[in-house]
C-alpha cells in the first residue's frame, strides 16, 4: 500500500481545505497521515477513518527555533514510517517538509502552493524572504501544484520537472446552497430589515484582508445618503482595532463585526453582494462561496480574485485602497436590483469549473501520474 504524509503548518488548514482530498486518496486505497501543529482539533471524520496525526511544533516564522524542532520530528517520523510521498502545503511546512529529501532520497515530494508570498505588487519582504526559499527548494520538489494563473506562470520558470495548475481546493455546491433558507427570517435573526442592502465580507480580520477599504467606502456612501449594512464574518489580530475605526467613523449601525461564525451560509444568504478587498490572495475560498450562492462580488484587482471574478460580468475588480471606486460599484448595485440578479446568475455559472468534483478529477490525474512512475 502506498503511504502519503500530508504536512501543513497548522491543522486548521487541513480542516478548512484538505479533508475531501485526503478522503479521496484513501478511497483510492492509499494510506494517508498528517503532520502539523494542532492548533484546532482535527476533523473527527479523518481520525475515524484511521488517519494518524503527528503534532509537530511548527512556527509561522520561517526562522523560528520551533521549526528546527519540527524538522527533527519530521525526520524521526519518516525514518520510522517510511512514507512514499509527502504532500506539503503552506510555505513553512513546504520548506521543512521538502528538506526531508536531503536525507531520504527516495521520498517523492509534492507541494501545493496556495498562493506564493511573492507576487506582482507584493511587498519587498515577501520577495526577499520567500522567493529565494522557493528557488532553493525547487530541486527538492518533484511536483508543484499551483492554484492561480500568475503563480503557475512563475512556477514554470523554476527548475521543477512537473508543474501543474488546478482549480483551487474545490467548492462543494451542496454545502453552500441557500435556496432552502428563509431569507427574511434570517434577516430578522441578524436584526436586518427586508429592504436593507446587505454586503457580506468573509475574511480574517488582519492587515492583509484590508477591512479599512470597505469602511472608507461605506463612509463615502453615508455622505451620499446611501445606507448599506456590512456583515463581517471572521476573527483576527486586528479585530479590536477595526472595531474602533468603525466607531470613530460613526458606522456602528452600518458595519457589524460578527467574529468567528460557523454560520457562513447564513451570512451569505442574507446578503445581496459580497466583497473581498485583500492585498494578497491565492484563490480565495470566500469568493467561491459567494459565487456558488449566486452573489456578485467586488474584489481587489489582485492575483486570485482575477482568476474568479470576471469584471463587469460576475462582479467588479477594483484597485487596492480605492475606496471611491469601491463605493461607486456598491452604489451601482444599490440602485439596480436587476444587475444583482444578472451578475449573480453569471457568478454561479462561472464558478462551476471550480467545483469539488472538478478539482478531485484533476487531482486524480495528477496522483495517477505520480504513482504510476
């Protein structure tokens, strides 16, 4: 039996994105285990299926001392279990996981890049730190899987034999169907009126997700006597700071920070449109969730968003930190309900190629090629 070790920096990555992929491999008769820092309890369906989880003390800091300890533990695991493949995800796990090939020459390494930390318009720090790492790791990478067009084109320049692009981690349409939900009842639950114009923003509250842009846009709309409601689902290190900015702008009645919620489906159901105004994305899951629920999306014109949002067809692409254009696009939707319906329908059709079934078929082809060699 072939054996694969999935390696991620944090267990939440496995829970959020990789459970269907692991289950798919197990259904092919492949033994799959996981190594990660267990910051969230691993999905119990994996444990019940016989997946062994190694708690490895990764740190998000590439040079953190914990990562040396994590690498030592990975070496011990591989020496004892003799996995045929490692499938690494996230930059830190991708670095230390692939270093195993220095000692274990017959180990096959597969790396899924969920969004390089270096990209067009990206920070100098991202380029200085992460680009050299990827160049150095290229000879230790047997297969590189990318999930957006920009990363794929860049990866083709690396000295790696096999570079592929797949349509993200996949989105399960059945999970996010909202037609069976009572929209008005849910709006009452969230203290919303039937006539309110509601925007959903599903994003961790951190610097990258750029909540300030939606705050400034809503402030501009309020000056035009246009009232909108924004539901922000997500927690993060800037939660209190963003809440204070909302208060300073006098927008407490317009923008609500919900914190962590397991009811993302409800937030989408009560909304008219969605936004994601990040500085950097790989292929954003929240945009896919919104689109498969027939919601138009306004997103910053960046890698990842560009792969999903078709400008003026399924939503709008807006420059980073351009709160004026963001406000103008929101006003377009506020004043034209037919536009919401038309773009929402187009969103649903466009996102079908990113369905879980499509992605698993792509993975089947890739894994078939890797295992047959």
